[in-house]
C-alpha cells in the first residue's frame, strides 16, 4: 500500500514537472547566420540584438528591443542636447521680450543703430572724397607746372584711398549685418508667437 502511494506521488510530481516544462517561456532571437532560433534561453552575446519572450502557446508575451547602436546613441544624445539648447533659448526669449511688440521695438532699435553707423561712415567717405579731390588737384597743378609731384602728396593720396576702401568694406559689412539681424529677429518673432500661443 505504501509503495503504491509512493508511485502515485512520484507520478504526480513528474506530471507537475512536465506541465511546468510545458508552461515555461520560450525565447525567439536571430543568430549570427540570420536564422530565427527558438530556445529556452538567449545566449548572452545575442541579448543586445533583442528578442521575444513566448508563452507555452507560442504567443508573444514580451518584446525586448535591440540595444541602440553607437550611431543611435550619438543621435539620441545630439537630439537631447538640441532639446536642452532650444529650452534655454526659449527661456531667454521669454525673459527678454514681454510680447511681440516688445521684440519689434528691440528689432527697430538695433536696425536704427546699424543705419546710424552706416550714415556716419558714409559721411566719413564724403570727407575723404573731398580730401582726395584736393590732393589730386594739387598733384595735377604740380604736373602742369612741369614739376615732379611732391612725394608727400602721393603718400597722402594713397592713405586716403586706403581709408576709403576700408570704409566701403565697413558699409558693406554693416549692410550684411542688417540682413542678418532681420533674419534673426524674424526667427525670434515666429518662435515667440509660438511660445505665447501655447
């Protein structure tokens, strides 16, 4: 009788083990040869590629995604940095300008400052042109009189022409700055409108 009970207990235990084995999860992953493998575990060197956990009926219980590649990690890091940069820029924009009209006034002031610089530089060019005309007139008078042109006049003329060139380049640079400021403020205006609308 005791032997019979023992056999029944062993049989029940074996049956439970068999049911447990059937209920155990299976893992599906792709090996080095590109073959999909179904196994009781995932070898450690395949874990980073991602895998699926299946139940006893073959249904997917869990999908473990592949670990991100170096390029994906760098892209995610760059995106996070860009997001932080954008948040900082947005915070600065909201601190600087109470509204769009305030930004427009700041834009107008900055453009006016540059235009004033251009006007001052153009006035300097007119003065230099008068000096140049005077020096050329004196040099021409000496040549008409049959004398050699005074070397100092030639040096002064060269200096005036060099300064004219510098001022012309400065005006061109300032006009380029006007374009850059207009573009920057247009971008800020658009972003500020978006932030204030949220």
